């Protein structure tokens, strides 16, 4: 899980947990990292999902939440995120889960795409094998009576496959899993889950079994190889239509999927459930058989790849400091977890060795004065400024009564909120003594001031005291009134335009809910409704006619044009689509949207040239900026020159400005299509931030992968694919060519961006020297990269469960490498002492606490010659 610190969040106790960082905030819950404490120095990092208070009274939602907890807690497996706790704190429901220090699979796909390189096939095999094992465990889970629980994930996607930086693979979010024992039953025909990763039977609202997860896993496997989802569209309706209509076979799969993998992908994505793998276990065995034919994949392959791909993120994570925790709070939470201290933290007695939090008995006057002294300056300054503003704005707006109501509401709300915490004894004094009590006093005093001002304003002139007595103030007030009238006129005009768009959308929504086709449509809304219904029913010819009738009347909606063009291209062909749009442009020569959509049907270079012309001629035309960014996001930032990257960034900044001015969203009729565009823009924003920084910091990437008998070396410039790459190891003279001109990327029909070279290298430290030649024949500076070659390799496998005393174990395996033979191995944990030795190739490390560890190893042969000391990091949970 990505650790991002919210500056507005303050670490705080929550029940038996101490919330440390806010990870995410959604429509139903907030997700935090948290600490759980126990006896001694026991400490564990977990993830706490707090359900928002407004859902606490939703009986159906809480029942579903209980179902989720009851299902997920039964799933104890190495490749499934473990649920640890479920309960309430002050009426707020929460779930505590295992913390995964890493990223999700969608992050991996995005990061690899930004780098211009595909995810390696061996990494994909390791990840998907683990996902299948986790799913198989859930599918085969039985109850206490031995009967299958019938658990189906139903929402598998790259977002809920988590990878830890230590190499663990976990399936998360069985939140909408369906079990036969659930109290909350999913109604037949109800669709849940992410639309783009649904199976055909799920898209149709049919009954589901474990084979729907097989299909979703196949979609994840497809996206890992290609970098894009199989099913995309401008709306959920369009995506569902494609899922229902698509029948995948090995021949139609793109070349980015290696030939040996295509039958596996095609079988997992079989449209008919009887043609798919019968179980996730069978799917996993097919992947395992394929991996056995490839070079041996070590257990360190996945963590090494993740550390290379996310080096910057790991460095940022390491710079995030853990918030300091008061020892008294730590003791209270540890005691609370063990049910030793039942009282609330503020009532812990001083005799326990912690600081007492008891309140002092003070009079009401003393409590008010203590708080008022801290705030008197702020009260005076703020209220004097607001009093002047209220007097000046009196003809326009009754500010004084408004501020009175706000002050009373805030003071009352703060007091009632604080009272829940201090309701045992002396509540009013304890509220006033707290820090939030100071805010309460500020608004309480302000309420008194504004009550007085509100009464006095009745007896002052209608234009206010300042405007009536001071002529310059009165002059400015008159100018303000004229501006207000002009703004009111502009607002009325804007509201009329927006009302027209709303009427169209409302009419379309009302028609859409009916689900019927109108026999004789007359209005644009009716034509658009029929187009959507015809598309859903597969009647593409009639859908095309309905779309064309709508666009002749309402031609300014980009998403409608996109749906119309998709139908034309898929049925009538590209030539017919160009004829239709040539006619539309002839009829409406001045319409910019039609002109842009006409460019969209041209070859890629002509389309981009047309977009540039539109951006130059119409700099405020937001769809042209958006179309350019969508093209760049689809192609990948790695294919841009630095100048093109900066041009894309400028287009993104301009589009943000136009969006803030309200000149963007009015070009989209469908709310789902608009939301998808905003999601794309957020992804582009992340690409600009990460890729731009990486390009400036590191113009060349080096990839080192040590195999059983050789070391694989590759070099990849961050700019456009070069004409050639020159390299050598441990010497800069002479530099050897990687021969890129002989390797053509089938997707771009251009030389490949990088090429692996297999080298025989002696154990120890090495340096690679490299430079590249660009398309103009200009050589880059010489770059260097240091790396280690081990004379042997080690595998470290954590045991799945903790010992009764809470410690963990891990298996350490010594494996031969580079044709070396060793008789004795020396090792130690967390210190380079090498105080343990073995002649076996496998040993068990015991008594390890949860958290990061360093394992130091060394080997010697029959002659007693020892290797250098090597170390490797592991993470135990």
C-alpha cells in the first residue's frame, strides 16, 4: 500500500489502535496505517478502514460489512490479505487488516509503461501463480460442516493485487465476495465490481461461480503483457457491450503476448465458462508448466524488479518519519488491547506510571477567562475586519446575521462534539480546558459580538455608516453595486445555457430509465436515447442512423461523436466513416468539434497535425488539448522527446485552466464518459510528475539480472529509441555495439529501445560503461553503473504463520551459481558476524520479530577459500 502523508491529518488513538498516516479517503471509508501495541515492546503495523459515520445507520450496508468480515476472516492464506479485527469505536465501524508495504499491480503496469518497457514474463508468471493460488484457496474454502462456502471474489483487478517490496503477492478486497452463507444476498441481475474486469456472465447479471474469477484473472494477465485493459470504452454501457460481444482466441491476441502464453490467456478468457479452466488451481498448474520450460526464476526476482521499478517511491517512503508516540499513550493502548485497563485514556490514574489526565475543578468564570486570554487578539482583529466588511456590503448582503448564525452553529457543534469525550465529570470545564475548547470560546464570543452588531445595524443608514459618512467609500460602493448587476446578468445568461444542457441530460436520463425504444423519435434527446438502446441490443445500423440524427441537431458533444465513430468504424468501415464526417463538415463548416472529429478519422500523423492547427487557431478549445493528452497517454511518455514532453505538460496546464473556467465539461453529454476523462487526466498528471522528474534525474537506465550460468545486462535510454547503444564491462575501451538496428519492435516498426546481452562475469564488483547514439548520429555522454555478481545465490522463504510466542521463522536455502561448488556456508541475521555455519543447503532461521531484517552470508570450498560477504534484506509480517 502506498504511504502518502496528509498534512491535515494528526496521528491519534482510535480504540485499541494508534492511527499514524491517512492513506486514502473514499466515499464510504477512510483508510489509515495504524500501530497495535502489546506487552513489552510488542508493536505491529496494520491497516485500519474506518467506515464513515453516515453509514453507521444504514442497516443494509452494515450487514454487508459484517458479511465481508465473516467471509474474509476465514481466508487464511499466504496470498490473501488477512483480516485481523472488526468492531466499533464510539459507534464507528472499522476493519483492521494486514499491512502490505508495497504497490498494487496497476502501479506496476503504469510504471513499466512510463519506462517504455513491458513487465518481464518471468515476473508475470510469479505474480499470476500466486494470485491463482490465493483464489483457489478461497474457492475451495469449506465451512465447519465441511460444505463449500462458495466464495467468489467477483471484483478481481490489478488494483486489488498487492505486491510487497519483499516479494509477497496478496489478493485483497473480498469486499463484494459472494458466499452461500451470507446474510446479505445479492439479487439476481445486480451487477457489482469494476466493469472493465467483468466476465461475460457477470456483465449479463447472471449467476456466478469461481470461473468468473478465472476470466478476471485472465484480463489481469492480458493487461500485464500489453499494458492496457482488454475492454475499454467511453462509457460503462460501451464496455459492457464489448465484454458480451468479444470472443477471444490465440490468433487475435497481440504480439506483445509471447507465443507460449497465448493459449493460456485465450483459455482463461474463453467466453463460454465450460471452455475456461475448471479451477484456479488448474490455471496455476498451466502457468507452472510453462515456467518450468523457462530459466529458473529465483525468489528474489520479484523484489529486485520492484526495487528497480520503484526506487524513487521506496526512497520517498523511507523519508516518511513515523510520528512520535507518547509513552503513556502506548501503555494505555497496550493495556486496552489486553483488556487490563478498561477506563478511557483521559481517566487513567496517575499512580500507573503515566501522566494523569484528570481535570482541575475551576469555576465557570475562570475557565472562560483562561481560554479567552489566548484568543483575545484574534477575536478583536478578525471581528473588526468583518465588521467593516459587513457595513460596506450592507446594501448587497446581510453579513452580520449570517455570521451570527455561523458562529452559534460552530460553537454549539464544537461543544457537543467535545462533550462526547468529556462527559464523565465536570464536562463544561474540561471542554474549556482542552485545545478545542479555545476554538469554542472564540466562536462563542464572536456570536455575542455579532448579535450586538446585528441589533445595531437596524438603526444605521441603509447604505451603511462608512458609505454614508465617507464619500470615497460611497463611490466604491456604487461601483460594486453596478458590477453586481452586471454579474447577475451574466449569471442569468449562463444559467439559461446550462439549463438547456441540463434539460437535454435530464430528458436523456428519464428516457434511459424506461429502457424502451421510441417508435417515432422527434427530439434530439429521443434520438440519443434510441441510439444507446440500439447499441445495447446490437442493432448497429439503426444506432448509426439515430446517432447521425442527434448530431445533426446537437453536434457539440465529443463523447457522442466518439461513440458514433466507433460504430461506423466497426460496421461500415473507415472509408464510410470519413464520407459521413466529410458531409457533416460541409454542412457545418464553422463547427470546431466536427472539424476535430474529422481529423480523428485520418492517419495518426495527419490527426496530430490537425490537433496542433486547432490548438493554434483556437487556444481556448479544450477538447483539442484533451485529445492531444489522450494520444500521449496511450502512446506512453517514454516515446516522447524532451521538447514533446514539455509541450504535453503545457497542454495539460492549459486544459486545467479551461476546466476551472467551466469551458471543458460542457463538451461531454454522458457523465460516465466525463468521469473517465477526469480519471485519465489524473493518471496523466502522475505520469508528468514521475516521468519528468526521472528523465531529468536519470537519462539512462541499467538493468542487471543474474541467472544460473550468466549475467544479463541491458541499457535503456529514457528518450526516443536510439540508433545504437555502445557498452562494455569493467573498461571503457573499446565500447561494443548492442546491434539495435537488427531488432525491430513490432508495435512501432522501429528499432527496439534496449537489448539484453548475456555475459560470463567473475564474482565480485563490476562496472558497466555505456552511451547511446541518437537518430541524428550524435553520441551521448558516457554513463557508468556499478553492480555485484554473487558466486552463489540464496532464497529466503518466510513461514506462513507465527509461533505461539509471536516470533516468525524463515527458510534460508543456499543454491549454486556460476558453476561454483561450496562445502560450507556461514550466516548471521541483522549483524555481519557470520557466527553460524552449516554444511546443509537449507537451514531454518527462528525467533525473528516482524519487520525488516538483513541476512549476511559467506561460503567456502573444499580448499577453505572463502567468498566475500554478501547480504540480502527480507521483510517479515
